[in-house]
């Protein structure tokens, strides 16, 4: 059996070998006959060969084009990680300590580098930041804050309850004079169990969560520093941070106020690492310098220009968008000055000036008579203000000052439409028979310390932050009529004080509404201020980047950074999801 299979296999191999040889010889003969011997005939059919060649080439090119076309249809350019965003800001930076941030440049740096317990979210409401939870007791007099886990400073040290308490005590210290001191006045802060922070309020405050929107500074860096010398500490020049970005370096460019602050993405940011690799804050002394920077393309964006500068923006890559702010622009009368302390004088000015003309100097803004926004609270009624009567106003002012016309010190800052609004207001006051000395300051620490704190004016034209929730204590309560307070009119009225505290304390919406209606009645009758308009933020930015979303509702201009983790300048190709 084995020999039979062996013989059959040998015969098969011999036949296969002979067939292979024969096939090879026939293939050579076929190649010679049908290809090599026919080469000489190509000249006779060269046109046909060219046509077929072109056809094959066209088919190949079409296939390649189709592959690229279908590939691009399944891919898109999307914003991705990487890149640097450069924002132009106005004003000098004397300190990067966030507790002393007064200029626009300092506020931007504070927001980018320092996180807060509570924060304004993209919807324009108060939400949590470093805090995992913020809970009031039943009557709103005790608030308990629990921090998130694994929070870190940019130097790797943990962010703890001790840092929060240390910061709160610094803010409360009257010798330090931070911009947040009114938020924590008379509030006792202590550590509870499990690293909780307990805020004991002197009275109920229904919206105390908004008062917790202050930046935390590191105790382990600053605890040995005399609070009065805090601003001189090296921390002001090279801070340890907790926000979306950490400090990297400073570059001086041009004059002393033109500097570039380079920030790096913080990998330990509580919201997660941002898409941007870095953020550069380029400070300028004037708006003209910012306009030049935008037109030259040396910056990515700016929030320092108003709509009136649109015609000066020549860079076609830049576009703008407007966002309303929870701010109000008011004419504040200093009720302690020799001129403005007279109620009849204040009432005459309100009766005589042309509000429509003044408001027209700030286009695209909403008229605002009172320091309450409809987005904050809905009132059933508002006080009726007197109609304009120029003749009666002129006669009253002439009667009050029979010997010589009153000389008014009118002060404002170089921000938004304020300078041009001030010019119109000055003209209106002069038409009523007043002399006016108008001074326009840069909004910096010197202005706050030497003008606002000392109330060195008869009339101040100024923007104030009205917040997410109505709260008139900072601007019209007697306790804030001090150098460190924001009662810019030095207004004092015990009845209004009680109503303000009562409106703050109650959780009953109807009762709260009635109290605010009564407060507005008093303000309308005593005229500590005249409401003008609600300002907007005009943001100019390069159309090839992604900045804050159109759905982000801003309370203050600085809240544009609430979704900073989504900002981007770099793009990459990515396949679409079917």
C-alpha cells in the first residue's frame, strides 16, 4: 500500500514538472509574439495609446481626489489644546495680590490666578468655586462652607480651611483696607469639624453666598507678614496662585505701565486644566495704545474699549460682541460737601438736567433710574420722578446762590462712555447757572485712595456693581459712609438703614419687595444720586479664537472668564462622529 502511494506521488510530480516547463516556454513565446514583436507597431496606434493613457491617468486622479474629498467631509477643524491668548488691559499693576486689585489689569490677573469660595457661573448666578458646598442654617445667620478635596496651590501645598480663615481675617482687618472688607464686616469666622469653615453673621443675610466671592491667599506664604505691610510683600510681584493659571514671568515693554504678564496653565486647577497653554495680560496706559495693539494684531482681545471705538478698529480679523452687565451708572452727590449737602440744590439739578441728552452720550445702553435691576427683583411700583423743568431749576439755584454761581467739582474716570457723558453733564450744569471743574482720572489705586476714599468731589459720575441679588447696603447704608466704604454720596438715613438691613435679612419675597419699594421712595425724595444707565461690555476679539460663549451672562466684566477652561486659540483636524 505504501509503495503504491509513493509511485503515484512520483508520477504526479514528474507530470507537474513537465507541465511547468512547458507553461514557461509557452509564456515566453506568447510574450515575444504579443508584446516584443509588436513594439514596432506602436507608431501606428500611438494616438490610441495616448488616449488610453490619459483615460487611465484621469481615473487615477479622480480616485485620489475622491479619497481626499470624502476624507475632508468626515473631518473638521476644531479648537484643541495649546496656544497663548493675549488680552490687552488698561491700567498699571502695582500689586498682584488679589485683595488689592483696583485697576482693570489687576482685576484680570486676580480672576485668572486666584479662585474664590463662591463664583458667578455662566448663567449669571452665584455658584460654588473652591467650596464643595455652602449651606446656611434655617434663619440665614450661620453659613457653613466645605472645601473640595485635593485642592492645591501652585507651589504644591494644599489649600485648606486655615487659608480661608487667614484670608477672611486679613480682609476684616481695618488697617489693611482691602476691596472686600465690607463683605465680611462684623462676621466671625472659625473652623468647624472636618475642615469646615463657619461664618457667623451679626444678622441674617439671605444672599451671603455672594459675599464669599473673594479670592483666597496662602497662609503658609504670608502668615509671618505684618498685615499693614502685606502689599509690599514679594507675594505682590510673584504670587503663589490657585486659579486657572499660575504666574510665570513679567516683561517690561515701553513705558512703565506697559508690561506683559505671562501666565501658565495650572494643571491643579479645581475645574481641570484649561485648553490654553498660557495666557498673557498686556497692560497699557491709554486706550489709544490698546487700539494700536489691536490694529497691529499684537493682542488677541480686549475688554477695555467701548462701542465708540469701533470705527478706529481697522484690523479685519477683529470682531466684537456686546454683553449687558449688572452695573449702574449714577451721578453721586457728596452730601457732606458745602454745595451738595443742600437737598434743594440736588433736587434742582435733577429737575433741570436733560437726562435723555446725557444718556444719548452712552449709546446702546439701557436707561436706569434706580439702583435695582429687573433681573434682580420685580417691584410692583417705582417712585414717580419729577418732570424736567429748566426754568424752575434755574430759579431755585439762583435763589440758593444769589451772590455768585456755585462752583461744582465734577469727577469721573476714563472708562467706557464716562468721559463723554461727563462732558454733556458739565454742559447741562453750566446751562443751569453753575460753574463746573471737570476732572477725569485713570481708575487706579491713587484715584481710589485720594479721591474716592477722601470723597474729594461735589459730584462723582461713576459705575457701581449691582450684583446678582439686590443689595443696597454698600452704596446707601450709613455704615459705608467712610473712607473704606462705597457709600459714595455719604448718605445717612436711619430709616433707610433699617429697611436695607431688613431687606437683606428676610427670606420672604413679598416682604423684601415692600422694603425695597420703601427704600426707593426715600432715595427719590432725598436725591443722594441720579440714575443714568446700565452699561454694557463691548468685547473685541480675533475671529479665529474661541472666547467666552454667547450664552454666558455677565454680572461684572470680569465674569467673562467664568468659562475660561473652554477658551482656545489652536485648532486641529478631527473626524466627525457619524
